[in-house]
C-alpha cells in the first residue's frame, strides 16, 4: 500500500530546543513508521542570516545528530541535508515565477524578521516561503509536522502548488497541511515570561535538548514569575501560564493538577514548582541527551546517514523535476 508522504525540516541555526522537539521532531519520530517520511536539515534557509562558513557545517551537524538522538531511524525514513539536493533550488526558481511580491510581503514571519533585522532585508528572506514550498512540493507531501508558527507558510505552499497546477492545467501537486498528533498545533512557551520558546529570543529563554541537568535547573530557576496569586482561582498572568503550559508538556497530569490546585488555593511556592518542572524536563529529555554525545562522536555513521538520505531524496526530487520541466515545456534538443 502507498503510504502518505510527509515532509518537514528545521532550519540549521544551532542546537534544537524543547520548542523544536515538541513542535516538530517528536512528531517526526511518531510518524516514521506509518508514513513515507522525508526529514531534512534546512541549511539553505539558514543562509538568510549569513552564518560564517565555519559555523554552517557545525549547525547542520547539530541538527542531524539531534534528529538521530531523538529517535528518527534512517533505515525507515529519508533524512537528508537540503543542500545535498540541488533540485530544490531548481523547483524554488520555478515557483518564484508564480509568487507575488504582495503576498510575500504580507507574511507575518517576513514582517517579524524585517522588524528584528531592518539592515538585512534580503530577497532570500522575502522568498523564504517559496523555498519552503519547494521542499514540500518536491516530494508531493500531504502532511507537514511543524509548530504553530509555521501554519501560514503551509498556506503559502498550498497557494503556490495550486497556482502551478492551474497555470499548467495539471492536477500535479497535492495540498500539504500542517500536522500534529496533538489536537492543536503546538506552541511551546519560553522561560522569559512572554511568547514562545525560540533561539532568537535569547539564550536563557530556551532549554536545549543538549543542555545538562545543571544548566536546565539553573535556567528554570531563573524563569520569570511574579509575587504569587492574590485571590483564589484567579486567572494566571502570561509568565505563570507559560510555566504551567511547559509543565503540561513534560510532567504527568497528576503533577500538573497538584500545582494547579496549590495555585488556585494561593498556596503555591514557585521554588518548589520550578524544581519539579526542571526535574521533569530533565527526565523527559534524558534519553535524547545521553545519545547526543555518543552519535556526535561517530562521524563515519553521520556521513553514511547523510549520503544514504541524499540518494533517496534525490531520487524522489529528480522524478519531480523531470515531470515539472515537462509540464512547463522545457525540452532538450
Ligand atoms: P526558532 O523559533 O527557535 O528559530 P525554528 O523557527 O527554526 O525555531 O523552528 C523549527 C521548527 O520547530 C518549526 O517546525 C517550528 O514550528 C518548531 N518550533 C520552534 N519553536 C517552537 C515553539 N516554541 N513551539 C512549538 N514549535 C516550535
Ligand atoms: N521554516 C522551517 C523552520 O522555521 C523550516 C523549513 C524549511 C520547513 N522548509 C520546510 C519545515 C519544509 C517544514 C517543511 O524551521
């Protein structure tokens, strides 16, 4: 039986944090047996922020190692580095012809990036969603496991795929949708009291899969809180709600309920609460942390995984490019 196709990737900008894990990678691991999965490391996407040549490869290695440490099985799944599949750049070029300035400029992540880095508004940043659509459409994916922040990019991938189909009068690209095993797409909060966990949000906001237990304890103990509840059953302010949301992800329902009750009775002690949260984070990530070191030291294995993945990904990509060229009308003499 033909399995549904799944594609996802993470931009290689360094180590993976709990947001990346619970928003994306954990789904990768859960999907690999039931779907035909392509999981890649988006090193081309990372070029929008101009990493040094020296840093680039190390960042790719971090992500590859952490995919494997999290439990993605390269025998079951196609794991590859985006730049090992040059066909992606070709499809990106074709899709760019049907992507309009107005819609690209309206993307919220583009607007956020422009606000954060007004001196580096490059065309690659503007067309980031087109490159992402190329990654997805290349393998004709239906499901794309990502966190909540990527939803708009998926909508754009559908737009570009449908537009291509209409232009060339072909029922070629299927519609990809964001996917999560949880009821809603996941948004993991950070430790700094506001918004999501993210690399760009500052070092202390994010807990990394490779952080040691000591580092995790320290980061969680410094997480932003307040003076405590001032009335029973009051609504939690964002910083406190965020810590409860984190606890919901890493702790048992009983633990969550216990601290929720204490909060509602105005008897919570944030010190105890954070200690429990830190220990549960440590426990939830322990098997991954242990394997990161081991896999990271095995360069021969990593080389073999990347090579094998590139072969499989290119086979799928070359078929698509052949068909796309034909639909567009590109012919050799
Ligand atoms: P960052 O925000 O740290 O730069 P990325 O944008 O590279 O992370 O995201 C990579 C993947 O991880 C995407 O699928 C994204 O949806 C997911 N992700 C990142 N941060 C979170 C978060 N805080 N909650 C849920 N998913 C997240
Ligand atoms: N934009 C994703 C991120 O922020 C990375 C990514 C690139 C991606 N291409 C993709 C995710 C295709 C899913 C599918 O990390």
